[in-house]
């Protein structure tokens, strides 16, 4: 079976097969036989790379890889993440950083902070340059490998869509990784992963990445980061802490939400099947809101309401628009604060 020819012509530095229509592909194809005939042992002649057919790689785990060093565990440095690295050498075109298992990595002069010296540490993000070599930058990406982000399409080419993610080099969403054809100027939620050659790549097919099962450690009232990703008849689907789907019920959302918006929220409830119900307010904030509704009613009705913890749920809902359970928790808190008294036939403002 013929192996695909990969070249490094302009945008082809991502190693796309010649069949994608690379401007240099025809020339590369013609050179293939020449290179093999004249130097079969050196397939990289004229920077023509003959590589194994790419195999799809599963999205990486969010947990860092660990290896042992002198009996103690140590995090393996990998492409697509941010690290504090030590300067080990200075040159006229930048400084070299000690990246441990990845060796020494260049931080180009244009991204090197002033007065950086050998022995200093600097926070950098690691990725592959146009020649597929590890390189460092002090630019901050909008997302790292293993994360989701809402990114805008800058260019649409014969290789796919290129998205602005905060670095000089845009990130590619290949055609096969587009949920639907992308449009320049539009933004999409994407997930960043490493392809089979450690190149940072994006996919908008997020359903195959976001988990929707009971394999998680979330708990009620936990504060979480959300990305609003979809709307349903029930409300809004959100990505919870870069890993799982959760649901915000529309009748509990009192603010405008937009697709791709990042917002803080809370785990409201974990269902028996492990699915997650969300809230934009903490349990205390919700109780405070219910308490305020009751206090407002009392102030508008001479400080008295003819309902109590034994009243029918329908009567409580008619007066306050909340459930009986919510009412009982609210008046319990108000009673402990000595704001109200609970009488035989109702509650009274102190």
C-alpha cells in the first residue's frame, strides 16, 4: 500500500496528505519516485517526508502523564500545555528552555521578556512550529489541549478552517472534524486535541468528547465553570468543567445566555443516572431569593400572611410562586434570624 506524501509547503506544515490538494502536491508527487530511485534510504530529500498513513488518535486525557525520576513521580512535559521552564541558554534568536523529556526548546526573541537570563524561569505555552518542532511562546492561548473554547474562523482553505486561538499560528479544524461546514467570521465551540503527530488540532464535533454518564465526582452545590453549548425544549445544555454535559432549566434562568458564553454556575442536583442539573445561583442565593419574596409579601400585607408550614402546597404556590419545601426552608431561616414569628395560623413580620 502506498504511503501518503506529506510536505511542508506553506500551510502544509501540518502534514496533510497530497490528496488534499496542496499547491506543492503535484511537484511532491513527481519528486517521490526521483527521491526513492536516487536515495531510497533518505526519504526526506528536498524536505519531502514520506510518513506512515495517519491513524486517528483518541482525545487525550485531561490528567497529566506521570513518569518516575529517581524513585519520585514527575509530570511529563507535553505539547499543548503551559509550564514554568528554566532558561538554559541564550542566543541571538532567542533563549532555550529546559523542557525535561522534550529536551531544550526555543523561545523566540519576539516572545522573550526583557532582562531574561540563564537560570530564570518563564511561563510558556508549548506547541509545534511549521517544521513540526517543539517551540515555546509567552502568548496565552484561549484554550489548551484537552479544553473547549469558543473560537472565530479566520480563514477557510482547501485543508479546513483556521481559527484564531490567541497565537501567531492559527489552529486547524480539518474538514472531517467539522460538525457542519464552517464560515469565516463565525465562531464555534471546539475541543483541542493532539493528532497522531502531536500537532494541536481542533474539532467541532464536541458530542463525541463531552461525557454524559455517571463517571464523575461532582456533588450538589459545587461551584463549576460552564460553557453554554446548546438549547433544548427544557433549557440550556452546558459543558461542565471541561468534561460533562449539564442542564440549566429555562424557567430557572433569569438572564440572557448566548451560545459559547462562559459563566460560573453550580451543581444543583445529580440524577440517579448520573446526569447533572445545573443552576446559575448557589443554594444560599436561591434561599435568599425565596426569603426576599416572602418578606416583600409580608411588608405589602401589613406584616402578616395566613400560611404556615402545614398549609397546602397549592396555597403557598399561589401566594409566593414557590414550592412548599422551598417555603419551609425559607421561613425556617427567617425564623432563626428572628425576622419573623411562626404563629398557629400564619407567619408575622417582627
